[in-house]
């Protein structure tokens, strides 16, 4: 499942990370660093500096993966599995984006990881829903993803503010993108994918600047 999600994202963005998320997967809380176990959510990207290097793991709770095996979103994404799909996809998104940037000698901020993951949840869901039902455009997707977002209990004020900012900017970007994605003209849809790929390659400050600059303009404008 996770390998298929990774392949989907890396195909959309034409950005191969060069690493297999499955090899970094953790599914049990006892595998997490002791200080992370109690407050860990169903999905966590774990980076721990150690004396002989850094430890990286992608934690996705085993129960989430079992449910996705029973109701495979790659075959039929619906209201019964979309929450678990977004949980798993967020972990894969964090992993692929971190590894891709590391391969290009670029650091990644927490805001950048969260912003990209929110965009990834939207575009991957849109991609699957259109593939599974080509005549249907999921206009309610953006509202469900961004309009019903709730923060996990136990987050401190700074983390809450970070997640809210990431969600707000992702919603703005996906709103801009939606018009071209929904077009009947292939050229406009291709332009939307090109805009996504440019956006993926921007650093966090340039991502925010691009969203602010294009908030009142077409989504396919050049990402500067």
C-alpha cells in the first residue's frame, strides 16, 4: 500500500526520492523514541539525531494499515476509507519530500513539510477519484479536506499555529488550482500539473510567496 502511494506521489510530481518508504516503516508505538510514544498520533515522521548519525522512521499505526488493506483506496476511495488514506498519505508525503530535498542538498522546514502534505492529500485524492470515475469531478473534496480540519489534542500553541498556517496556505493554493484541474481542456489540466511540479520544487518561503502572489490570479502562473 505505502509503496503504491509513494509511486503515485512521485509520479504526479516527477520527483523520485530514490528511497523506499517501506524500509523505514514503523507500525508499533514501542518502536518510537520513548519521549514520543505517549503523544504520538497515528502518523509521525521521526527524525532523531544520534551519536553515529540520524535515525529516520515513518510511523503509521498498524490499525490504520489493516483498515486500508480491507478497504483499498487505490481501488475505491470513498468516505469509509478516506480518513485512513489521508493519514497514510501524510506519512508518505513527509518521507518522499524529505528524501527528495535531501538528495538535492536542501533543508526542509516543518511548515514546508506540512504545507506540502496538505497539497499532496488534495491532489492524490483528486487523482484517484478521477481515475476511478473519469466522468466525475470531486468538487466537495476541497471543502471536506480543508473545511473540516481539526487539530489533534495535546498540541502546544506554536504547533497549532503552524498546522493552521499550513492548512490555510494549502487551501488557498488548491482553490487556485481547482479551476484548471476541472477544465475540459487537456492543455489547461496539463498546465495545472506543471504548476504543481514547479510548486513542489520551491522552498518554504518561495511557496508562501507564490501562493500570496497568485491568490487573485490563475493557478498556472509561473512559480517565482
